[in-house]
C-alpha cells in the first residue's frame, strides 16, 4: 500500500492506493465519528464489491446502511440525489453518520454532494472502483450533479475524510472504462509532467494489459499531481483549473451527445485533441507535439475525433461551462507538453477555426 496526503489549509486527508484495501476496515474506522455508515453504490458495482466492504465494518461493530442506485451518467440527477436523501432519512442517519461512496465518478460525485448537503454537511469517504475515479474524481472534493443544460452545474466543494483506492477493482473494469481513465492520466502528463508523459508513451501497453505495478505507478503519480494542485487551490480560483484540460470541449460533447453516450474520459480525450490543435493554431505547440498527443490517446484506445455537433452548438454548450467569466470562455491550453495555461486571452477566431476544422 502507498499513501499520499492531500494537504489543505485546515486539515489533511490520506489517499491509500493498493491491492485488497476494500476489506481493510482498520483503514476506515479511524475516520468515523461514530460507528454508523451509509454505503452508497450502484447496480453494477454492488454485486461485485459491496459485501467485501461492508462485512468487515459490521464485524468491527459498525451499523451499515446500504443504498443501491442505478448505474450511468444519465442518473446523475436531482431525482437520484433525492433517492439518497430518502434512504438516509428513513434510516435515521445523523450528522455523525459517514457516507461511503463505492463506485466510479458518478457515485462519488452524487454521494459527495449528498454529504455536503444532508443535514447541512456530514462526513464522507471515497472508495473509487474505476480508474478514472481513482486518479481524478475521488480526489479534491468536487461534488455535484448534472443539469439538462450542463454537466456538473449544481454542486459543492466537500472534501472526503479518506480516499481508499483498491487497484484490484480494476480487474473487473470493462476495457472501455479503463481507457476512459487513461484519458485523465494522460492529462497529468500534458499539463505539468513531461517526464510522466514520456513514461506513458513507453508503458501504455502495460497499462492496457492491467499490469499491477504499472497501474499503481500511474495512479500514484496522477494522485500526487492532483493533490499538489488541490493543496495550492482548493476551490479552483486559479491553478486548479489546469486539471480541466480538454474538459470544456469534453463536457460539451457529453451534453451534446446525451449523457452516457460518450463516457467522460472519451469526451475529455477528444476535447484534449481540440485543445492541443488550438494551441498549435496559436503558435504554442508544434505539429510534432500534436502528433505525439494524438498518438498516445490512440494508443490508449480513446477517440481523437470530436463528434459533429456543429460549431454553433459547441459554442453554445461551452458557454455554459463553469469557468466562463464575463461571457468569455476560458480554456486550458498548452504552451508546451508539460506546461498548461488557463486563459481567455485568445482570438475568438482561433476557437471558431479549431471547431470548424474538426468538422471538415
């Protein structure tokens, strides 16, 4: 097991990464205010891992409430959130009840937002079971639900007490979901870790083969980068926005195609290609830089061509992004591989041309 810490102004919390951690009640118990937990999962993950997590907690004397939600991005809604509230109220959960999110990014975001808002805030723990959740959405305290007009438009910053990333859960992850997580891993290399980007170019076949050592290294390095950035900017007032490389385009793709048609990581991959193409158009990246990025995403079995939603549709959807300020779409672009910038200082024509070229 490897342990990293997210250092915040008021407190810190650990990220444990390793095999067989689901059964480690001893890692969870110190973070409970009382021995009552509500474990919230979905119909895909619960049959595989719910009892492995819950039984050791029961054996240690904890009262365990379970809530099983439908699986899919299309269920990341206020209606599903109310299902969580209903279960918590029916079971007389209190402010000292800890919510545990067992699943991928959708479950983590939903449960985190439920924890932030139920009884005006209760503790929660992230137990991510997908690669994407282990390297990105479970770390940093972003929580929320989707709105028909935009992804993650309703939410809160609410930090977990603990992140428990059991890499054995990746053995049951579908190949498409594994690739979606690799999109976020590649992002870390692109925004501020040139050496890691090179490592990924050499080791992508090992990651796709789910070699334990390679996955553990990639997860650890990704989490360390995110933890460092979150420590500097917990509420995304500046540098944390760099973690959204490809996301403004990607969220537009997810929304425009209909939630759940494209996985989040797939949208991010195609969105990253648009971001690097725009960076080249601005004279910041070379053609070779763009080719390296596209090749790595292809090697990870990710889409590199954005769907043809129409330029105006893209602009309209991107205009709903949370980073928009004074009506200007702010983007994460690259000055070089390993050096990202968060900016609205670009000619509007460059964005239009990038989107238009993607539709040729």
